[in-house]
C-alpha cells in the first residue's frame, strides 16, 4: 500500500492509467481502487439530514484532494460492532468517524492508531477537545466540532411564572423548577434512562460539583445525586425520566410538558421547527460564577491500523482547515474545535453561543478510565435510577455501584 | 421400505423384527442428513464459537489480532460472585414462570371460549392473533406509551374509572417495572398458546366428550379430567416452546425499560447484552449466553422425553 502515496495530486489522466494498470492486477481483492487514492470510511450519520451533511463534507475534501471516498453509514449502536467485525475479517475501513467515547476501546485494541503517528496537524485545535479522544497519554482523534449540553428553557413559561432570568446556580434551578411546575407541566426534564445517555446527561452535575466517575461513591457524588433526587421529590421532575432517552426528554420540552430541559445542541435542528419559544443557557453550577464542566459528544475521526496513512493524512488535513471546520460546525450544529473560526461562527449561528462557553469546561469521559468506563457508567446509571426513585439512599447506592464497577 | 408378504410370513419373526428395527432406525438418519449438516453449520458452529469465547479473555484487540488468552472457567466463576448476575438469574426465573403461567392459562381460557362457535367468533379469533403478528419492537413501544406515568392511557383509564387515585408508576418504579414487563410479555405470548390449544381442542374426539357429558360429568370435571389429560402432549409443546422463548426475551425488555430502573428488569438476556455490547466484555457475555442455552436445553430434553413417552403410549 505504500508505493502509491501522494497520488492525490496526480493529473486525472495518470490516475486513469494507474487505474487500468492496477485493474490488471485483478488477483488482489479491492486493491485496485484502494491504491488509487480511495479511502473507505464508516460513520453513524444514518439520519437523513446528517447523512446529507456527511456526503457534502466528504465531497468538499474529495474534490480538493482527489481522494475518492467509499462511505458506509451504520446506526450508532452498531458502529463499534461493525468496526470489530471488519477487523476480524481484515476489512477495516481506513477512517472511522465515531463518538469520542469509543476511542479508548478501539485504541486499547489497537484498532486505531494515534492521530499524531499519522502526522495530522492539530495545531490550532482546542486542547480540551483534543484530550477528549486521548488514551494512555496519546491523542487518537481529530474532532472538527463537538456538541454538548446546555439548559433549554421555555421563555413563555418563565414569563408566566414571573421569573426574569434563567437559573445560574443549583439553588435557583431547584426553586425555578418548583415554581414552573403545574398540572401537566414539570419544571425540568432530562434523560435518565439506564444507558450511556443517562450517565452523559448527569455528568455536568457530577463534574461541576467536583466529583468524577473514577470514584463513584465520593461524598461529592452522594451530594449530587441527593440534589437531583430532590428535584424529583419536589415533583419538579417526572419519575418517568428513568425511562427517557434524550429524544424523549426533548419531546416533553417541545410539547410544553416541561419548562426546562438539560439537552444537547443536536436538538437545535429539530426544535427550530417547534411551536414553543425557548432560549438556551449554560447548565447551572453549584455556586454562582463557576465554570460548568460538561461532557462533549460528537463525531471524532480516527485512523485505523490498516489504513493508508498517507491518504488518511491528506484527507484529514483537508478536514482540519479553518473553512472546512467552520462549514462542518455550521451544518451539523457543532461547536468548532478551532478558536480561529469562533468569531465567524458566533455571527453565523447565534443559537450555538451558549454551547461555546460550556466547551471550555469539556471533560473527557474515557481518558482516565479508558476501557473500564462503560462498566463504571452502567453501575452509575443503575445507582442513579435507584436514588432518583427514592428506593435507595444515595450513599448506599453509590457504595454498591463502586463495588460493582471495581469488582470488589 | 415395503413390507412384502414374504417378510410377514417369515418363520423367524424375531430376527426379521430386529433387522427391520435396525433399518427403521437407520433410514431416518439418511433422510435427516441434510438437516443435520445444516444444523452443524448454522447452529453448531455459533454454539461452539460462543463456548470457546466463554473460556477466553476476549478484548477489543482480539478482533484484530485473534489473540484471546484461555482462562478456563474463570468467566463462569466470576459470574457466580457477581451479585447482578445472581439477581438477574432470579429475575429471569420470576419473569419466565409468571409469563408462562399467564400465557398458558389465558391462552387456554380463550381457546375454550372460541371452541364453541358463536357469531363472528372466527373473525374475533383472527384478531386475537394480532399481538403475535406485530413486530416486538412495535408492541414494546406501544406498551411503553400505555404504561407512561403522566400521559399513559392505562393510568388515564384506571383514574377515570376511579380504580386508582394516583397514577401507577408502571415502568418507572422498581416495584412495578417487572410486573409491567411480565404483563406485556403475557400479552405477546397469549396468541401462540391460544392458537395451539384451539387447534388441539378441534382435534379432540367428540364421542369421548359426549360420553363424559352423558355420564354426568360437570363442565369443570370434563375440563380437568378429560380435556386437559387429552391435551397433555400439546401442553408440553406449548410449555417448552414458551419457556425457551421467554428465558431469552431481550428486545421487549430492552425497549420497555432497558433493564432498568435500577436493574429492576435486568434479566440474563439483557445483562448478557450489556456485558457484551456495552461493556465490550465478550467473555462474560458469552458465558451468560451459554448458561441460557443450557437452561433452554434442559427444557428441550424434558420436552423430547415427554414427547417420546406419549409416542410410546400411542404405539401401545
């Protein structure tokens, strides 16, 4: 695979010649196209608008570099399985666009290689976003944009309840949520389903209070769960949150059954069409004036172990250019990872501004726990559900979760 | 295999009988060969692979390198000291027993109900099959909505009828989630047992039932002493198939509650999924998979033996 590096800049005539020559070597399965500057990619943008956006972005860099992209999209829950399947049959895609939290697993298995080994230039990228895809001290991903969580609130309901400003502290959030609750309307909605989504949406509360997922039963975490459980006890949050995924919580918000929501920037596209009036601010912190800590999601590029590194670098370098990063962020409602394009981005997509401030406090879910993270996350979400429903005391539930996660 | 007059007239009947028996035993195997080959390739291999995986430490890297250290029965012994595995096993047992009791008794009741034809009974019976025809994903999603705490139709109905004062947290409470899941699974399973029992009832010899009736047996006695014993082999079939289906129910639970809240509906199937596909811990996941296979196998053996017995009984 190394002999044809840098084919991208070749004139079309020579590429055709090469194509016909390599076609003669038909005994090599798939080699003909792969060598003549084709990259296979896999992503999870199966939903129609995301799919169209991906095709557009791929085309931009395909036109610019001359590398043909053979793109495959699978639903998110299947992505890692699909990649592993491909690994076991020696047909790994060259580039993998995955959720940054999957990077640790794939890096640990040697499925993806450090992005720095490939030589992709990451200067100008926000370091707190780069570290999200780090594993054992090495950076594995190039993430052009991230999405994150914020507090969405229904402005009409705030006006009706006589609340002038959105909450900025936990205390205000609790008081406002209670005030906004009436028959058929809950003050706040968020997903707390027993999957990664539940942990993800609780993490701003865990981290902003000084806790983490490495030690599940820390006093800070006990305090955090007691705080969230208090919202349910007040009646400001429906007990149904334990069955809600992100979209369910959002449905409650846009249908006017919840006055506030902890939700991600990915809801913007859908919610712009909603009939309610809303605004978005940073998630409240325990005390006033603190930087909120948030998880970041969104798609990160990684290069597979079997990829043609030269072509991969060429293509990712194209995606890392300022105008491409900006376009990517604007069409996918991501916060761009490069400070150099933020000014333009603020002008173009004012709705995203509250999310920009939050990403300064981006925390990686997986860079410390690595491959053990899913186990901790599962144990945590089970504990959180028990505490939210009032069946277990926070300390006891988290002690149990810690024991389950550490296997002691 | 044609019985000629000669064989029948043959003097040494025992020898012929033995030979005949041998042929009778061998011939089916040649007919079965294609099926056996198919079974080995399509079912035997995955089973073997799963068994192999459960004895190894499988990591993400295994898929690339093929290297997975052999760990013997460590994965199984780990499970025995895992409280979540033990409680999942218990929940699987409760889920299976109650689901099957519900499915079979209601299925039988409905079969008896439709047995005596009444106007539109065929049409209604056909409609009863709908739960069976719906994809589980659809049924489970509908039930999620039915059970919803605030906007669910079930709570609305019960409140309107003044049966309850406060909404029941069907799938949002650790106490109600399992009953709600079982109710859903019973609803899904009723059509199957009803259809099988109904066809069984149709084939019952009318004269025996009439004789019982004439002898003055009450309808209760006719059911317990005549109908049920005659349906025994069929009951065995329904029971075994229901058990093997129920112990491994995954999609229904996963959509309804995702194993929650707080693991309240975590069964072996959902836990195996969580281990394999969320924690990427395939060794332990495969071990649970095999335990499920063994449980199903026990019931299958039980079924085959009772089936054989009933065949032998018919031979006599």
